[in-house]
């Protein structure tokens, strides 16, 4: 075993480990901002629509402020997204050198979507007071569509890595390239839907959490209630639908990537029926400290009470992913997602059926305050489960990750520099957003909408409208 591991490590290129760390760090950082690009425009649209159609000054204030927050996050996301684009070629020359023709189309469309989103975000920001209200409202639509299209293009590349399509390999050369078939590979739609809903959960719970904190501090005005309810409504729908989409995405995983499913389920041997293992660790080839629920593993993974889940013992060791990381990342995503789904169901059932308003309950507001960070952890855990679970393949059953990396030991310096730069970006973003919130709490109002209600937004009392 030790001799085998030593030979594998000796064969790995010098740039493999720093490339992995760099990609994990930058992608994990960027995915949070990308989620705001996907979900935030729809929430801004709803707030603005309510402001225009219902003559609601509070909703207009929310739309204007959220747009400015979106602009800050978009600017930072543009930096991290550009870094990721360069990283694909710099960190993974074997992948892009071999499959550049296959992956060129989605990357090109993603770049185009980015520019469209940037253009209409600028028009929307500077359109306040300069455009008719309904036309101004419609500027959010292409911004939202561009964010969704761009995200689909990126997700389709990742889905292609899991289910490669749109090419053939003849005598070691990639031929018969069909970029459309590659982009619309067998799981691209379901994987995008899964990420799309995850983005609405992350953004919805994060924004609702901000207003929940404000209400915990005594700011229980209409501004805070509406600022909570709009994103919480989006997050509620996404949280309830997400388990269904996740289950459909996982259908057939045992056939597509049996090693990943075995790691998810911590299945060391093939069992029929297979139990659902909650918790646990794989130690010296044995599962320890796990809670087994009989048959439920087969039901969830195979839609059957008796169908077996293929065990790790049927898969060569060199083709297995890091089992414990994959298992715990998957269970973290599932556990948090289930908790958030139950929370929103309780909220809306009590609101509609019992006529109870949980926004008056401190314990619920405290839960909402932490729901945003929980959603972030769930999204990060989901990506770890997807990416680590596919290892050791960068393109499943076609190219190993070690074959995609370059032989550049100097990448450690790039990683260190990136960590410093991204830390600065994070601190800067937090300071800017906190400064904006503080000014809004003090009553500063800029660029008021001239087509809003008769009461001028600038005439509202200071301190009544906090972000």
C-alpha cells in the first residue's frame, strides 16, 4: 500500500497539488459571488415591480439599495471570474490543450453573457430618474437572463467533466468535435437546475438574514419586514424544490460514477438492500461511528428497496476518490438543505394555517440570522462532494487530474499571492458594504426615483430605513 502511494506521488507533476489548492480556493470564493449574479436580479425585479405597480416607496428603496449592493459584488466577482478564466489554461494545460475545441463554445457564451449583464446593470443603476419607470424596470430582465445563461454555460462544462460527450478519441487524438452536444451533455440541465436553486437559497437566506439581524436589534419597520420577506420567499421555494431536483440529478449516479456514489453512501461492500449511513468514517477499510438506517440507502440512490449500491471493494484503489471528504461533504449538504427546507415549511404553515407570525419570535429570527452562513456552507459542501467525488478524474474515465496539470512548482507562489489578494478583496467588500449600510441607517438617500410615490424618499426620517 505504501509502495503504491509512493509510486503514484512520484509520478504526479509538480504543479498538481498547488493547482488543486488554487482552483479549490478561487472557485470556492467565486461561487458565492456568482450565486448573487444568478439570484439577486430577480429579487431586485420583484422589489422594483412592487414599488412601481403598487406605488410602494419602501419597495423602491429596497430595489435601489439592492442594486448598489449588487454592483459592488458584481465588480468583485468580475475580478475573481477573470482569474478563474486564466486559471483554466495556466493550471490545467493538459485539459485545455486537449479539449479546448470541445469547451470553447460554453466559455465564449459565458464571456458574452458577462458583458451583457454588466451593460444592463450599468443602465439600471444610472437609469434611476432618467428613464420611464416601466422601461427602467425592464432593464433588470436582460441582466437576470444573462446571469442565468452565463451560469448555465459554466455549469455545463462541469457537467461535461462528469459525463463527457461531443467528441471521439481516435489514436489518442480528439476528433468529431460537437460543441453543442458537449454543452448540452446528459446531466447539464439537471446539474444547472441544482446549482440555480442553490444560488437562490444562498442569496435568499443571506439577505433575509441581514434583515433578521436588524429586526433582532429592534428595527421592525415595514422596510425590514419587506426586505426579509422578498428574499425569504425566493429561498423558501428553492429550499422545498431542491431535494426533488437533487434526487433527479442523482438518478443513475451508480451507473455513471459508481465510485462517487459508494463514497457518498460510505459503502465499502455491495449490499442489497443498502442502508443509509449517517455520519461515520472509513478507518483502515472499516466503517466506524455510523448510524445505519436499513434499506433507505437503496431507496434514495436506486429508487428501490432492494437494489444494491456498488461497494468500494469492486473499484480499484487508484480509481477511488478521497472517501471521507466526499462522504462528509455530501452529508453536510444534505443535512443543511433538509434543515432549511423544514424551517421554511414550518414558517409558511404557521403563517397560513395558524396565522402565527414567526417574525415576532426571537428564536426564529436568530435561526434566520445564521441561515445565510448555513446556505453558504451547503453550497461549498456540494461543490466539494461533486469535485472531490469525481477524483482521480478531471474528465471522468477519459483524463486523470494528474494528466491535466502542468509541471510548475512555482505555482505555490501564485497560490500565496492569490490568497493575499482575495483576502484584501474580502476585507474591502465587507468595509464598503458596512459603510453603505451605516450611511443608509443614518438616513442618507441618493438618486431618489422621481416616479415614485408622492412622498419624496429624501424626506423620510433618518434611521427609519436601514439596510
